[in-house]
C-alpha cells in the first residue's frame, strides 16, 4: 500500500540518528520520496508498507518519534492516473 504521510516535528533539530534511519528506510524501499514545506518544520513523504500496522511500526521506529505529530492518508489508484511512477 502507499501512504502520504505528513510529519510535523516539535523538536528543534533533526539528529544524525534521524538522517541515518531515513537513509535505511529509503534503502529498504519503505521511504519512496520526501518533500519539505518551505517555512515549516515538517515534511510530506510517500511511503510503502504492507498495511497501516507496518507503517506505524516504521514511523514509530524513528528516533524523533516522541516529538512527532503525524497525519497519514492511505492512497489508492485513480482511474485517470497516467501510469506508474518511475
């Protein structure tokens, strides 16, 4: 399944541990893409997981989990989608 995830962090800085964990998740294919919202301390990410339970386990494994406010939107195919993403 694909999920669009918005994460807002109330912690003032991202640690090297957070960067390392994000690199691990990208290498495993769980973290597909990430975008920063200019002027905000949050991000949007496209994530793959088998189901919401797996996604929760992945997100809660992040070192800054205690300082995160997370919104998740499950995604499904749209009939006019131009095709698979590269």
